[in-house]
C-alpha cells in the first residue's frame, strides 16, 4: 500500500511538470499563432543606399525576415506586444540599428517602415487596422516613405481616379513618414492614384493600381527615385492575414 502511494505521487508530480513545461513554451507560435504572441508585425525596407536588412526576433532571424532589399517586406510575424524582442539589423550583422523602440498594442496589426539611412534610421510604425470595404469596392493606402533627397516639401494631396477637373482631394497633406487613410477604389478595374504637392493641382506622379478584388485592401509604399531618375519608386503590400 505504501509503495502504491509513492508511485501515485510520483506520477502526479510528473504530470504537473509536463503541464507546466507546455504552458511556458511561448515561442512556438507561427504567424497566426495564439498564446502570448498576440500582435502581428511586418517591416518594410525603404532605406536609402541600397542596404539590405535582417529582422531578428529574440536574436533569431526567421524565414522571410533576412536580406530584405529596398522595397521588400518581411513576413507577417506574431510577437508579444508587451515584449516583442525585435531588432533591425544590416543584413548579416548581429548589431542592431539604433533607435528602434517598438510600441504595439495587443491584438493589433502593424507595418514598420524603416527609412533614412542605416546610420540614421527612421522608424514609422503604422496601425494596419481597417474597415472592410463595402461590396464592389476595395481600398488603397499610400505611405510616403520619401526623404529629403526628394525635392519639394514632401507633403502630398492624393486623388483617386482624377478627372479633368480634380475637385477635392481624397487625402490631404500626407507628409513624409506618414500614411493616408485607406482610400476607397472600385473593385474589378484598374485605378489611378494621383499625387500632387499639397495645395497644388499639378500632377507630381500618377500611380497605376491593378484591379483589386472586392473587399480587399492594399498598401502602396512610395519612396525616393532611383539614382538618375525622377520617378518615385513604388511597391505594394497586401494586408497581413
């Protein structure tokens, strides 16, 4: 009888140890995991100078987060909002770029645009929360990731499918390191986004937006022109799912 009691106690302790071990494993969550990883984050490389970036979480550069060239985005990664343990590095380096102090809210989805240079990086954290477009419509958001290397004030008015007479802009004075709201566009057709210097009706650049499916959203990042060009570079990001 005494032996049976000892055996039962040992088994109970072993079961409790297994349970605690599983409960404390918070790092196995995938991009859509749950547990303590409660926020989704992705990074976009909009730095000048052509430097590639790595994004490390808790010291590890995961799949889809290494050697991000200009115009590239990391994978959509689940992290703990209170303690994300994220670092931005020059590709192949173990030294973090300075100045990144993340501020996320549990349950959120964020895009972090890394602009400026690797010696003086600028981090713009944008909340990706959106209202699903109504039936027959999609939505587009414009991120102004230009730097002082682009001439002008850097503040844009934005028009959706402009006509001969522009009328009222759909977004106004979108400055550098900032984003417009999500702008409604008709789904199932190509659309045009026009940028003008804030307060002006002269076209700065037209951006062609391929046909989008009803109810979807897309982010377009606009960066400095390549060396020897005057055309602003653009690249698109689908919503993290």
